[in-house]
C-alpha cells in the first residue's frame, strides 16, 4: 500500500514538474520569438508595409510620451497599435502617462515640451495626445488628430463613420523627425494654378500640411528665368488655367530629361466653345502621354455622387507602383473623386515607358462638343466624334538613360479638383491617399505610399434587466445542478 502511494506521489510530482517545465519553455520561446496576431475583421492593429519600412530603418532612439486617459474608448486601440511599433524596433520607447493616475508627470511633460493650452476663460490646461521625441526634435500629435468623423459619400449614408488614424499620424511624425535631409516639393505659379498661400477654396494649405507631416519642404516657384531651381526635388503643376510659355515648357522638359520629377494636374481648359492648350502638350507627348481635348462624362450610376456626370468616383487603379495600394482587391475598391476631367492615351516614345494608372467605367465617354453642355441641363448624347470608355485619366512615365538608369519620372492626371480639402478629409474617399502615393513614387520614397485610416470595431453588448435576471437564474441553476451531481456521486460511492 505504501509502495503504491509512493508510486502515485512520484507520478504526480513528475507530472507537475513536467508541466512546470513546459510552461517555462513556452514562456522562454515566447520571449525570444514574440508574435502578435490581429483577429479583428478590419485588421486595425496590423501595421502597413509603409510603417514597417519606416520603423525598421530607425537608427535613433525615439520616445513616445502617450498623454492619454485609460478610460478613453480609443486608448485600447492606440495601445495595441503602439505595441506593434515596439515589436518592430526596440529603439522605440513608449511611456504612458494617465492624467488621472499620474497627474504630476502628465503636467510636467506638457510643460517641458510647451504644449499648455488656454481655454475660452483664459485658464491654462493640458491636452491629451502623444509627444514624439527624437533628440532635440519634438512633435505633438493631439488626440483629436487620431480619429475623425465624416459621412461616406460612396454609401450615401447619414450615419457618421469613425476613422482611426493613429498609424498614419505616428508614422508621418517618425518620418519628419528622423529625416536626415528633407526633399523640397515645388509648385509652379503664374498660370492660374491652385494658390500656394491663402484660405480660399483653391488653396494648397492642406496639401502643404500633408507634405510637412511626410517630412517634405514645399515652396512656390516661377519659371520666368527659364529653368527649374536646383533645390526642387519634384515640381507640381496644379490646375493651370492659362497656358505656359514655350520657354517655361522647355524648362520643364529639360528638368524631366535631367532626372527631374514632374506631377502635372491638367484640367481641360476651354473658352466659350473651344478647348485651349496648356502649353504642356508637347512635354507630355515626349513622355508617351497624349492629352485629349475633351472632358469625361460618367454615366455609371454607381460612380456618380450628384446629378452631374462631370463629377464622379474612379476606383479602377492599375498595379503600377505609384497606385498599387489603391488597386487592392476588386471587392474592396478605393474610390477617388474627380471633377471636370480630361482624358489621355498612350503613345510610343523612344527611351520612355508610359503606364496607365487609373481609368473610368466602360459606360463613360470623352465629350468633345462644348456647345452641347454649355447652358444645358440634360446630358448630351454620345456621337461619333466622342471617345468611348473606359477612358484613361491618369498616367505615369519613366525616362531611361543610355546606361539603363532611370533619368526622370512624370505623372499626369487629367484633373486637379481631387486636391480639394473636402475630398481630402472625407472618410469614404481616398483622395489624400492617391496624392500621397503619387508624391511617394515621384520622390522615390517607397515608405510614403499611402496609409489608410481604419474603422475600429465597435461591438456593444446591451443587457436589459430581464436579460440579466435570466442569465443569473441560468448560472444559479448550473451551480445547483453541478452540486446535485456531486452529491449523487458521493452517495453512490459510500453505498
């Protein structure tokens, strides 16, 4: 009997020791090979390739001071996203300061980096957000910038949707603070382009802010001297209303031939019943892009956002590197809104490769008769002079040199209205992502390819008093049932 008890005890001890050893080994392996899995349907905690590229290349220590209340509904989402950043690079240090639990340190960090706020009563206070600190460089991301609300135009719904933008904001800050040398994006002026300064509708203030967050400098330039300034890493022509002079077009041509980067946003220009040239037709043709004198009419009701066919959604993007993130899967379109667009087509040019970026639907066409739409309220009928859809509305060209190296990049879009601030901030549109992707490709910075905002899952469990009573009754019944079974087993064994 004693031998049997000793044997049982030994078996129990060995089993417990083996279980303990397995637990220790699993913890050790988990510490050495840390992995996180995102089971959310929207993959809200899965970082984009852009973020992974930026974070893995960090060679300087970055501290993120998270000044945020743990009771905030978005805190849990932010905490999970930050865990993904820490996993990618141990040079990222995250320090969370709750104003309720650490009020003194919370205030100290706010004062140290100068982000105290004053309310309408003149009282000083603190603001929730994240300080991104890299050496002497500091950027504050307010809590309000991590999410926004907006109506989804593509779904025509009155219900506001929330966009969680933590990843985009954090990665942009990392790019800006750790960039050793900032590139300069230059915008031409003097031809009725979008205003570089000012607050009117056709202003680039939000575009300039977006460039700043991506670590770029921006400035306006004139081509009167017949040359593009050497400090310009890329040149943007944003919706000219008046033609370029021949000398100015030649300056852009020489810039492109000499490894320059061009982004031409060329709306159709017309006066009364005739189309006008932009002065850049020859430049585009030399890059294998032939501009048409027409404007696109879209008749697919799924792509229209109003009664007019000149304003429409385009979601047919190709797999070119500049728009590859927007191409995605057919079941998950990335719509970009355009308005009063001209079409274009490919042409063959030596030493130049021209690729299609975006097209309209098959039921669209390029209207060439201005008289048919001016002053009218009905959609004109397509005739033999019009171009049948689908129509190309954006193209990219790459110019090579004799030794096979790339010499220049160019993107031509038949519209500049996609730059509007209303479209940039709309939760259901990808206009900002389209712009960011184009600039990222032109600047040869792959990490700037767009990061999409994500919709956090908001699953709520509503329990009424009756439901709670039923659940409580079921739990008590289960306990009583288990107790009855136990008593029955004990009684039978004794008997």
